[in-house]
């Protein structure tokens, strides 16, 4: 049975061949293009299950491709994994805020690339919990109805902002949230959280959760994620 179709977008022929070979070896159907313009055409006509998107492209660059795909109803839900050179933290943050699902830095290990692709496809098949569903993960129980959090059956006293941040992260384990996205998730009439204060809230949240706080990972230069 054929596996998912993956569209690889990169202007370096060696990268395209390397990625194509390793993904095809895993049974994926692979399509390759070397420009942003071609990527948009293939994404709309070929219905890929995932797009590996280089940021540094001639003409329409990767960030613009990501922005266009996320604004188009026909391509909005296609998972996007960015390929980026090291040191492009600002572009990584921008890409994640535009809706990319993950990123891989160059140079990369083919085994790591395949593993990350599998992880994103696996996450995409798993529907996120409803806003009102009780979440139980890593010994943490989050009840949105009562705004109650328990760790190993012991209640934890969180502020409303801390609760909102924890709930947002735990609903999408493995997903990287930028500070801006965390601000959006935790925003409310009585919330004063800003991108500059997110780190402070995370520190407080980890402390209150005790050992369970180690499940909140820092993604250097980007933001935070809850362990899968």
C-alpha cells in the first residue's frame, strides 16, 4: 500500500536527490521542485500529504510560499516542514508563526529528517483534543471545565494565564509554539501576558508542576513545546 505523498522544495539539486532517495526508501511517494512558483502549483494540483520547504528559494521564497499556502483554503491544512540553514532563527520564528509545523536545520541527518517527517505526519492524523476535553498526559490531568490541574492526583494552584498556557501546550504535544503563539493562546480579557513575559510564566509553571514541569521543553530561539 502506497505511503503518503511528499513534495520537496529546494533549489539545490544535491539536496533534492538526497531527500528524494531517503524518503523513497521509506516507501513515500516523492515529488520535487526547485522554486517557490512551482511549489505553489504542485501544492494546489498534486495534493501532497506534507511539504518539505526550503526557505531560501529564488523568486518566491519559502516564507512567502508558506504564507500563500496557509491563506488558501485548498492548501491550508497541508503540513509544512521548513528546511533552513543554521543561524536563521528569525526566519524560523516567522515561519512557525505563519503556520509551518516544524523545521529542520541544514546540514541534516537523513535519519533525523525521515524521523521528523514521520512525526509530523503522525501528529497530523491525530485530531487535537477539544477545548473542553479533559487531558491526561505524563501524570498531569487538565480539566478545562473546572480550570483544575492535578499532578499525580494532587491539585496544583495555577493562575489563569498559567492554566491557559499549559492547556494550549498539552493539547498539541510535540508541536512547537512560538512566544507569539503562546500569547495568542493565553489571551483573555484579564490576561496581561506579552511575548516578553512568556518566559516568566513558563518558569513559574514549571516550578509549580514540580518534576512534571520537565515535560515543557525549551526550543532555543523559537519557543516551547510539550513532550509527546
